[in-house]
């Protein structure tokens, strides 16, 4: 026994064994309360395996499931001027930004990428609700414009996943200006005859619903997503009337003609492949590999060819 075995080795072991155990192995479903194993939950794209409740998913995780083999290239977004209004509430705006960047590991509230889905090349943009409520500021505006320009340049459809609490109040009027800017970006796609598909996720509200999230050629939503301009509480207080059950939820909006489809997250990729291929005039995707011919059939074909040749020779 010496200093190394008595002191150094236990210290090293304790450091490494601590790292091996992740802090949150289990996550509780907000809807049914089931404890879900983190790996199982991630494999199921953050959808509860018991009650199908759709939990939040980051744009990066979403893209890992969306693109073929999880392979995609990020599209660069020009950085806007930082804190143009020198806004301050309880904290300074740059401080809030840094906290959000640290929490999410992302630069801003939208991620733009290009890649293939079912061998169809696309450009995709996804909004991150965990980054300051996915709020639409100048960066989000720039991201949508960059995505639309990339789609037009490469002649690819654009698929956008929306999730937002509305405009970013720290940027005041400049955030509201993103509504006409993004509308022009969508117009660019339409002029180039390229499909623009919007997948609305929980929650999509405020200025986002009033601009690019409602301008798609096809609108698909995840189940039970809240989609509105003003929230149900505000409406209830204004009109002083009880609102119907499920008001402003995806299924309610589907019934009232605001959406084309409500699709589970786990089935979304296949649905998007079908829609993009259809709109891009491509044949339907082949699911899985084509079945290999059985030995019997190959033998028959070879035999038929052989007899065919013989017959030909006879003639
Ligand atoms: Zn559940």
C-alpha cells in the first residue's frame, strides 16, 4: 500500500465513475406521468411511448431523425446587429442571449440545414422553442431568407418546422419587420415554383402564425399543438365567453379548415417524403430494399432464356 493506491487511484476512479452516470436517466411524461427511459424516449423522437404525448424536441435532434442517415449540412445565416435598441428589462438583452446560448448550445432560435429525405434533396429550417421561446427576431428573419435563397439556388423544396411564442420583444419594431421580410422570402419560393411545406409544432403563436407559418403550400401539424395568434386565455378574457374544448389545438383547426393534416412525429418523415416527391413530380419513394429474387425464380428465368435461345435456333 502506498500513496498511489491509497489516494490517487480512488480519486481517479471517483472522477470517472461520476461521469459514467448521466444525471437524468428518466423523464416524466407531462401528460400521463409515466417515467420514460431517456434512450427509449430519444429513439421515439421525444414522443411518450405510453400516451403519444409529443414533448419538445430540439431542431438538431429533429434533423437527425429527418434526414437520410441523420446526415445534413448547416446553411450559414448572416448575423444581425446585436442588441440594436440597448434593451433592458430585469436583465440586459445580451445577457439573456448568452444564457439561452449556454442552455441550448445553439447560436439562435432557428437552425437551417440541407440534405436528403428519402433521396429527395431538400432545405429545412426548424425553430427552437427552448431558445427564448423560439421568438422571431432579426436572426430568425435572416434564417428564413437564407433558407429560401438556398432552396431557390439549388431548386429544392423548403420544409419549415415552426415553434414560437411570437415576436422577440427585445428587438421591438425590428422583430415585427420580420413578418413582411419572411413573407417576401416565401414569395421567392412561389415565384420559383418550389414547394414550401410548413410543419406546425407546439406552440406556434403570435407574429409567426401571422406570417411565414401560415403561408405554406401544405400545412401539417403535430397532434395537440397549440396554433394561434392570440392565446385562448386572452380571447376568453376579451369576449367573456367560455371557449369550446380543444380550441386552437391542431385537431380543432383541422376540423375548421386551417390545416391540411395532423400527423404524428414518428410518421412525419414518411409523410414529408411522399408530399415532396409528389410536388416535385418524382416517382414514389421505394420503401426499404427491393426483395431479392428467390433461387427458384432465377433458375426459371435462366431456363426460359435457354429454351428461348434454342427455339430461336430451331427456327
Ligand atoms: Zn405519456
